[in-house]
């Protein structure tokens, strides 16, 4: 994450806070991140130095017609500073700052298969031990853990994977 993206995100969150519109702008930023992540063409278009900034601005206005004033202001700022290539990074950083301000922590749950409803309940119960904040869960599928799950929130980790249990048994037998 570039320092510039962080600075832009902080500035936009301050502007959105002053106008009491942070939730709507956060939704704009989520939409932008999602669109750029899903479209390699859009990502290449925004990072292409040959394409004129005004063309990029007009294209973004077409792609995202119903954005908040603050988000449109960000586009104007990026046009003036010729920095459209960091739009996705700015939007991601904005989402992170919004979550922090809202008391939401992010947890990454690694499982061998996608989370089921039962496993999600177990994970949410385990999360209550780590934090009293609201927690958003991201599921990463990694077959190498064999079964169970690895929960990571902030700098804390809880490893309840089969691979970890097997590794512990291996260590016990080698001593």
C-alpha cells in the first residue's frame, strides 16, 4: 500500500466525516474495489499512462454514475494530480480506516473447504475470546491444512487445523 494512497484515503474519510456521509462513501469505495478487482481491463485502463486523465475521469463517471459527492471529488483530485493508478489502493485503505473507526476488526479464517454454517458458528464463538469488537470474517480455502481451521485476527492466531495437530504429534514422537 503506497503512502500516497493512505494520505488520500485519510483526506477523503475526513471530508466524508465532516459531511456525515462516511457509510455511503465507504459503500462507494467497496464498489470501486470490487469493480477493479473483477475487471483486468479497468485496472489496466486506470494504470495506462498513455490514456488521458480526462478520458479516465469520464469513463469512471460512466462506470459509476451514482457515486457520492466526496467520491467524485476524489476523482477530480486524482485527475488534477494524475494518480488514477492508485484508485483501488485508496479505496481499499478507505475501507480499512472506516472499519477501524467503526470498531470492526477483520479476521481471516483459513479452512480446507469453504466455511459451512456450523463451522462459521464455531469460528464466531472462538472470535469472542479474541475480541469484544464486531468482527468481519474472510474465508481463505487452503487444502494443505487438511481439516479444522486457522483463525487470524490482528497479531493473534488460533490454529485448530489437522495439519497442525499432526505436526505436534510428529514433534512428540521425535523427542
